[in-house]
C-alpha cells in the first residue's frame, strides 16, 4: 500500500500518466500569454484621469514624507551620477522582469510541476487584484511628475517598449508595483525549489535588485514596492487556497490528475496524520519499494483514528 499526501512535493516524479510535453507546454504557454494579454488590455482601458493620477502621485510622496521614506528623488539623483549604474538599473528593470518570469515558468513546468502551478496561479490572482487597484486609484509614476524625476528607461532604452507596447499599457498604474511583486513571487519559488546555492541566491537577489531598479529608473515609489509585495503575497496565499480546494480535493475524490495543464503535480503525496488519500493510477511501473502488481493502483482509504490498512 502506498499512502499519499495532499501537499506537493514537486521535485519527485511518480507514475502519473501525462500528455506529451510539447502539447502540455504549448497549452500552458497559451494560458500564460493569454492571461498576460488580457491583463495588459484591461490595464490599458483602466487608465483614469491624468490630473487625478498626478495628484495621487504627490499624495503618495506626502505619505512617504510623513513616514520618513521619501527617498526617491535623492536616490535617483545619486544613480544618475553614474552612467554604469543607470544602465544597470535599466537592464534590471527591462530584462529582469518578463524574461526572468518566462524562463522560470518554463523551468518549473518541466521540473517542479507543483511549484509551477503555485507560481502561475499566484501571478493570476495578484494580477487581478492589481487591475482593481489600478482602476480605483490611478497613480502617476515618479517619471510623470513634472520636473522632478527622469524616465531613464524611455530616454536611454528602446527595449522596454518592445516588451510592453505603449498601446497596451496604463501609464498611470504605478500603485501597486507588480514589477516588484511578481519578481518577489519568482524569488520565493526559486529559493524554495532551487537545489544549487547559486539559484537560491538569485531567488534572494532578484527581488532586491528589482526594488533598486524600479526606484532608480523613476518608475515607482517606495510605497509601490511595499504594496506590490503585499499584493503578491496575497496572490500566493490565494494560490495555496486554489491548491487546497481544487487540486488536493481532486486527489481526495480519486479523479485522475492527467488533464493537460491541470494535473496535481509530478509528485507522490504523503499523507501525514491520516485522512483520505489516493495514489493516482498509471500505466507505468510503480516506484521502488511498491508492489509490482496492478493492485498498487487501488485507492486507499485511511481511517483517521484507527490508522490505515496495509496490503
């Protein structure tokens, strides 16, 4: 008998039957790209009054001044004194966001399926929350406040406008900073999933570098980074709820988690403390230590109080 858990262990593979990976990867890419296009499209049409957005930008600075953290202007002036630092900040802001997210999602899809689902769904949930805030409270970024900040990305680089076409972007959606929030999510997942020190170090350094870049380039306030991080963590909590009430419940009900894009993961699930657990059926051989006959596929009902019945 194999007792399974409802918590993902995405670094191990079991015998779950899967579709060919090119098909699965294509479906996942369509989901992510479709969600991204929808996000930008909705974000583009939520652009509020320019006057209100600029006033809200000054309001954010006023709150920061009251908190003693209004360092954006002096910090950017310090960075602008070095061409190398300015270029570095631009590169981090441009190439350290969408390319890093895309590569991370592809890697997780192939190697850590449970973590992939958690990250993907966390991005979806936090992005939806961000869209609501953009619509209700448009905020002009520092670079749009007259005569105070420099838009280093637009003035010194063209790459960003290729990655994010201006027609799809709400220029007054500084609060919250999902540049910061989504890079934080990537950092958390890489730190959890990475087996090498370098990968885990990148998981820590990535969000810190993005926090530096969004302020240095004049694209966000300090509070944008704080609120963006909070929204991202709420999205991660929402993703865990999705896991608990969708994927784990599917395992409880004994459904086969072999649907493209929505399987429970590549891991065996080990049940701690009893409960209802299912070993998914498969046409492949069982793991080492499991019975070799077809009986290993049967569902196992574990009595929470009396323990479980061994075959």
